[in-house]
């Protein structure tokens, strides 16, 4: 599961940042992702990161809900 984090920045600073990033064809969200990843790598111990990676790999992908037999039959009749 992913969570959102809100930050506060003045309108002027945000406008300037977006303008200069756009000139370099860089997305603000990509830069923020890099910063968050750097903070994570710097502050979370390696063994904890390994454990989280291992647990994330174990989670099976969610299967889409299958149609009920009645719905499947109705679709095949059409």
C-alpha cells in the first residue's frame, strides 16, 4: 500500500522550481521520489530494507474478481 505525504511550499518557490525543472525536462514528482528514496536509504537500516523487500515480494498479486457463473452464462448467450 502506498501513502501520500503533504508538504508546504510558498507559491513563488513552487512556481520557480517547476519553471526551472521544466526547462530541464524534469518532473517535480520524479525529483521528490528521488529525495524520498535517498532519505529511506540513509535512515532505514539495511536489514530492515531487506526485510521489507522480502515481504513485498511474497505478497501475491490481487486477482480480479471473477464473474459469477450466472453472469458468465449471460455473457456467453449474447
